């Protein structure tokens, strides 16, 4: 989860993201590699690499297809065409192009990881194992080990066709109750920047056994370890998910508003198995089985949706009159609705409060208030947020541009979403946002 707007305490950004919760969640599958350096031959205005970097994926894909007609052995074009298909969950095209890229260039680790992710998103975990084993990276091997311990069909969904769970709290971010292995329900933060991440105490109480582990980065200036295991049952309301991968760590986590500890967090890897609505205005999480007849919002409220990495939703947003350009969607922000950089804020006319910096690892972060930001017709006014002096790993939105290979202008987060209901449709790859 992202930080609070209260800059009086120097560690406010530590609430969840710096506490390691989202750091841990972000490590559930290898992060996508950066885009290979463009060929020197690409210099024209229709350069597909530049179009991709600008987030103009349809035009970039046409450019890569043109290159493949000219050179059917262009591994870079196959890799990028496959990546664009993966961002849109077009699994057949993604598999075809990424497999060709790996065959033509066996050392292309990023394409191998993306091909593995293509299988993971379809719950075809066994097909991802040899790809992850072959990258030579320790984290990849850990997840290959995890998936090899999942026997039978993973991600089995049982129970009702839909479930509506009231938020047990709206602030600092939404939380709902869920239970592990038939135990007493615990409270879980809802964070689209999360997978399914547990506290160590909750994992041990549920009888989970670690089958693999890896270094999960740093939380509170301390290195943390991520343990990986197989969860028999995760029940959300009257829907149960069986036989699914899970992770936990001993990172220090924040308490709920009543002072009790949170059981963990879950987000996009759960959400994309359903047609998921976070109804902020109605204070409820709604999960529906994925069918063509499941109710969706009106077309006027529909925006494109892309999925980067294994759990970072992206769409098109605007800062004032700048945009629409690529943004991330992070429901885990604390006390703010926007994350961007100083350079972008100044470019679009958002005033930066240089008198109240908050120092973060390797940079400073300043308070901002945007007069207007929008996702399609959904508009937020006088939205408080953060602007980073320099992007750093883990900083939501622009900080992930290098990781994803395309430019992001901002991260839209908790406070922006409060008047709305947002629906993530990972079948047709649309985001629906409606007021109230």
C-alpha cells in the first residue's frame, strides 16, 4: 500500500508498502524485465519501440507485425508483440509470440518470464515450471519449486455464483473478512498492488508449511524473507478458493483501526479470477464468477485495462488537461489519491510543496494537491498526493516505468476512488468506474 499524506512523521510512507506487505506481495512472481534496447534502425516517427514506450500499444503492435512481415526471424518483434498480447490477457497470441521469441533467442530471460506468467494467469502452473527453472534466477526457482508442490487443479472455485462482503473499515484502506483452511475469519486489507500475502502468525496458525523461500527485499530497513506454500482453502464470504499458492513473511505490519492485527492482504491475483467490484461508495467488495452474462457497468464508464507483471492494473488517466496517458491503479494508498514525480507535477502545473519534504531511500517526496485528475468521466478535484524528487524502486506509478518498459505518468489510489465503484473485468480487459 502506498503512503499517507501526513508528512509530519518521516516514516509515514512506511504504513504498508514500506512495512513490507506490498513489498512481499510484489515478489509473488518475477517482475517483468525491461524492454530490450531499440534497434538503431528505429528512428522514424512510427518506431514501434517508441510507440510502446508511450503506451500506444495498438499502434506499436501494428509496427511489430510489420517488422515480422519484413523479417520473420526478428526475435525482438516477437517478444514485444507477445508482451503486448500478455498485457491484454490475449493468451493465445502471447504464448505464440513469446514462445517464438524464446526459441529464436534462448537468453531472453524477460520473454521466458512473461511466457511463464502467461501460463500462471491461466492457472496452468505446471507449464510455467520449466521456464522458471531455466532462467538461472533464484526467485524464479523458488516459484518453480512452489508450483511443483501444487498437485491437482489449482485455483478451484466453489460455492456461490457471487459474494458481497461489507468493508469492515474504509480507512486507512478497505478491509474485509476471509478465512483460511476453515478457521476463524480474519481481516484482510484490499490492495490491487497485492497478491495473497499473510502474516507469519496467521500462516502458522493455519498450518501452512513453507515449500520454498526467497529474499523479498527490504522492509523498515531490514531484509525480509518470503516463504511460499500451498493453501488448501481461502474462503471469502460464501465463495471458497481451493488449492492455491500463498506467501507470508515476518515483516512488521500495521494494525487495524481497532488495534487488532491484520491477517494479511489480497488483491489482483484474487481479483482476476472473478469479475470484481470494489464499491467504495457502498463500502463493499463484490465477487462474481466470470461469465459473459455477469452484470457490467454502462459503456460510457468503460476504460481499457491492462495487467503488468502479475498484479499491477493499468489504464488511461489524466492530470488536469495532460493525458490520457498510462497510469497504475493502486487501491492501497494511505490518505492520498495520487502519486507522481516532481518533474511530471511541474510539467502539468501541479504545485509542489517543497517546504514539507519527507525523505525516502535515495530521494525526497513532497506533498501535492492536484486541482483535477480523471479516469474517463470520473473526476477527482483537489486530490492530495505525493511527488517524488526521483523515482525509486517500488514507488507506484512512474517508479515502475523502467520495470514495465512503458511510461507511466501517475498512480491513482485510495482517496480518488472513494466516491466511486470500480469493476475490474480481466476477461474483456475493461475497467468500469461509476459514481456511487
